[in-house]
C-alpha cells in the first residue's frame, strides 16, 4: 500500500486496493493543484516593486509606497541653498541697448543729470519673426555659336542637390531624434514656424540620408564603447510589425543604441565584441551571463528581495534581512558619492556586509521556498558580481544610467509604435546614439548635426564624437 495515504495501518489494511489507488491519484492531483494555485497567486502578486514589470503595468488596487511625512518647512528653496539664476547675456552679444534715465528726483522732484557707472541690467529675450533664407540657383543653358552644342551651368561646390540646406536637414533629424515627433508633426511644425511646404515622403528621405551620413560616426562610437566600462539594458521594440528589442550600451562619454530582432547573447557580442574585458553593469538577464566582469544592479536585486518577502513564509525572513543589508549598502554608497565617506572606509564596511549577505543567502537556499532558494543559489554562484563596484572606481552598484538612457527610446516606441522597416531602425539607433552622446559631452545636437551635413556636402570628413584624453582634458 502507498505510504502517501494519511491513514493508519489498520484503515489501510481494510481499504480495497482500487479505492486506495484512487485516493493516491486524488492526493497527487490535489498537490499539483495546490502548487499551481501558489504559482498563480505569486504571479498575481507581481508588481513593479518585486519584479521587472514597469510601474504602468501595476493593477489599480496596488498600494504604492506612502509619501514621506511632511517636514513642516515651506515650499521652495530652503535657507542656505545655492541660488540658480539665469545668467545675463554678455554685453558684446546684446542686440540692442535701451538706457532708462530717471527724469526727476523721487524725493524732492528736482531734475536729475549725470551717468550711473554701474546701472542695473535687465535683459528681455524675444524670438524674431522667422523666415527661411531661400537661395535660388538659376542654371543657365547656352548654345555654342561654333558647334551648336548646349551647355548648362553647374551648382557651386557645397550646394545640396535637393531643395533643403544642411541646417534644415539637421533640424528634421533633431525634431525626430530629440523631440520624438512623427513625420506629420514635423511637417506641420515646419509649416507653422517657417512657412515651409514639405511632404512626409521627403521627411523620410531626409531621415534615411541622415542615417547613412551618421553611419561612420556610429561605427566609431561602437568601437569606442568596447574600450570602456559600460551599462547595458534593453527594452521592447517593434520593427515591421514584428517583435524586436532596442538595446543600449552607455559608456562615460558615449552611448550606443541598437535595434535587433533578438534578445540573446549574439546581440551582446555584436555590441561589445566576443571578449569584452571591461566591467558591464546590468540586470541578471541571461544574455549577459557569459561576460567575464559583470556588476549586477542592486536596484534590481532589491526587487528580488522584495519578492522573497512578499511570498511570505518560509522565505520572508531572508527577504527582510537582505533588504536591510541593501539599505545599509546604499546609505554608505551615497556618502561615498557625496564625499563624506572615504572609499577605503567604505570597503571595510562592505567587507563586514558581504559576509552577512552570504550567510543570509545560504539560509535562503535552505528556507524551503523553491523560488527564493533558486534566487539565493544563483546569487551565491556568482557572488563576485554583487561586489564588482567596490574595487573598481567608476563602476556603480546600480544600472540606473542605462535605465534613464533607454527611457528615451521607450517614449519613442510609445509614441510611434516602433519602426516600419530596417532602414527606419537604422535611423532610430544612429540618431539616438548621437543625441545621447552629445548630451553626455555637453554638445549642441543641432550644431553637430548641421556640421555633419555641411561636411558631407563639402567632401570633408564627418566630425567625430569619440573623445580621447589629452594632457588632462578631453579633446575630440
């Protein structure tokens, strides 16, 4: 008789064999249904605080963290805070100066004369009426008196073959890549601001030309990030109405975006090379698992710890302990970042914390909850990936840099739904890479795109965005 029957030996002995077998089958079925029920409840309990789900997917009944209690201080800047004021335009760049003299004394009404050597300066900025500068090139065709042949004049060097100059072509890329406007909004904006008539088809052509123009710049950035520590992330995308992903790799002074149909390891190798020797900060997605030097994001780990806590007994104690350890870790890290705690002292603190985290993970492996045990087992197997940032300057404990960078692509996808072709994806990844890199380097995006358009027309090399250290400073 099967030992799984919760019956005494006497009862089992009196039970017919067929009934006993049926009871065993029912017990197995009940155990399976209970396991499925626990799994479904766990799925229903997933939200943005204990998984990688975005906050927009949280159900209406999800209770967010309550707001911090009021401090009792008034709104706005507090006493002692650093003032932020708009700087005045230098006097050499002012277009018009209007002197305002007081005619009479405000006290006795006597006439006033003289000059104030340091008058109060108040500047008012205004946008002038904008009209496009249109140049008409008239190509004359003349007949030769000797042979009767006809010859037509050629455009001067540097004049585009189309109807739009380099700055206007760069503006189309700026409106699409920086401000995420669709083709029709771009057409309407150019008509409203400049009175220009341009078709959506021409906007597509200008985007394709910009993608081809930025190809060498993109390749240089791709080679550059392979020599730097990077932050990695990916998000969903649509290409030609099919599932795709938008990847990003963020280095200190350069960023790369890439649209791919895959979310696998092959894309990581394409971005970073087959043997990337530097530190990659990322979440625990399996596509990054083969990299040699990895820093796992502690913000993502906190979600895993919160999930342990939300599952309840028996993994609740492990989740609570690990969350508390992560609170201490971030408190010390913020002090290091603010300059109130030395890195040497921080390393000493983390040495104590690391042992405590290891003990809690080992307890989690034996806690009895299958999912909590699996997470703890994976973290113990790659424990060095939790602490890479402690020994490597410039490496952070979170992947927030990549999360913030890829957000621009997420908003683009929400507005447009993705891209309709491979050519459209090439424009997206290249313009987003240029925009993010210019922002990192403090460059004006429109000026850079204009310089690229002008260089292409004049046959000059496209300006590079790769930065190299020269005598203690950065130079292109």
